[in-house]
C-alpha cells in the first residue's frame, strides 16, 4: 500500500472514528489480545461491540426502576433485551459462517450452532411474551 492510499485511509479514519485510550493491567491486555487472535476477531471490533452493547444496557438500566414500575416500561425493557439478543445471535451466526470448511465438524462449530439455537429459542419465548 502506497503513501497516497495510507493518507486517504488515515483521513477517512480520522473523520469517521475516535480513538479511546484505556489503561489496563498488562496481563488483561495480553489475555484479551490472545483471545481475539485465537478467535480470529479484531480487538477493535470486540471493544466496539462491547461498548455498543454496554451503552444500550446502561441506557436501559438507568431508569430501570421507573420503567419496571409500569407495564409500558417493562415492555420497553423487553424490547431492548430482544434487540441485544438479536445482535448476539447475528454475531454468533457470522462467527459460525466464517469458520473454515475443514473445521465445520469441530467443537467450535457445534458450540456456535448450539448457541444460535439457544438464542433463537430465547427470542421466540420473549416474542411470545412481548
């Protein structure tokens, strides 16, 4: 990749992303990095996904006490939960689809299938209650 394409990429990244610095213990950073590499995912995407899910959970849980006091609030929280479960299910399906063909009979693949099935069952139950 030449200097021009790096400049273009850097310009686009600076216009569309914000960098966040976090201080963590070295063993946590090393463990996280190794886990991401072992699962063939980027640390950036994992942290971004965590932050997105945590923000949704925090915005739902802050007024949780008030929301739980009325039926509409409980329904709203159920909707938030279903949205989060949908995102987790989608991520698990994407993970499963990206497992190489030669590993499709592996424990990783079977675990992904079981997780997807469990998430689908949970979502079905929540949709019935919703």
